[in-house]
């Protein structure tokens, strides 16, 4: 296998995005809006949740933004521009607690990661969630020991779609970026890989994007990560 490392997005790639994040965002919106149901729905619908389709829209703030960016948007929506820091801190707390409760793994998560690990690949996670959010959402699936690198938006490597998380992974694992695969469900994941000149950028359909969304930018698009070992062995 010519590739030496894989950097995974988390939500929509390792975790089923809608099943995991819809209940979490609803809890957050209800609290931040002070239980104003109309406002809570507005916070969700104006920033990426399509009620008619009952799913998040690929590339939207709620699908691709980090916690601080969501706090900025929600504060602006409520005319509370001076409350961004407080809302951001509270979102981190809500996401950590609710994330542990509602996280839903994609099919075959543990088995796929074990297969890839056994092949000798270094593996990491790069997410728009917080570092603590990685721990809280993945720990119940007994897969954290499969990863050699974990980076959230608050880990000091920048945010997507900038290349920082990929570069940090390569530096810490002593890998050439051309030998690294970046896997994600959203265009900003693939753009991160492109900006870093990753060797292969793979889109998956377990998140918020359609095949059409990803085919224009990814090298390959797979139904889910369980297809990854086969794709990399070709």
C-alpha cells in the first residue's frame, strides 16, 4: 500500500451526522433561545437544517462550522453580539455532554478501523468539533486507541478548510503529505486535503453531502468508510 496515513473527519465520517447531531443541536438551540420554540427553530433552519428534508444541508454552518462560528451566528441572530464568548463556551459544554449521549457510529466503525490499523497505517481525526468533543463522542465505541493523532478546532492547528490539521498530522507522524489520505463527508474536509496537497482525498456519503457535492472535488467517493480498505488496496 503506497499510503502511510489516514486523517479522518469525525462527524458524518466516523459518526452518522444526522442521527448524532440533530438531537444535540435541538438541545443546544432550545437552551440558547431560552426555550423559545420559534427562535430555536430559526437558529436551526437559517443555518443549515432543512425541516422538509429532515436533514442538514452539506456545506452549511451547522454541517461544517466549528463551535465558535456557530456561536457567532446564533448570537448575531438574537442580536446578542457581546454574548459570543458565553454562547461559545456553553455550546462546548452542551456538545460534550449531549455528544456522549447521542453519538451514533457509522456501520462497521470499529472493524474498519481495526483493519486499517492492522495494515500499518497511522490514523488521525481532524474535526470542527472540540478536542474534548472527540473524546466524548468516540470513547463509547472503543476506538480511540486506533488513533495516533486527534485535532479539534481548538487544538491550535487552525480550522478547516485550511491545511493546518493535515500538516500537523504529517509532522507528528513523520509522514510525507503525499502519502496521506484525507477522508470526509463535506467539501471543507476535501478542501482541507487539497490545500495540504494530500495524496488522496476521499468523500463519504454518511454525512450531509450528496455524491454530486463531493464528486466535483474528491478523488473518489465511497458510500461509507467500510469501503476504504478495499479502495486503498487497488
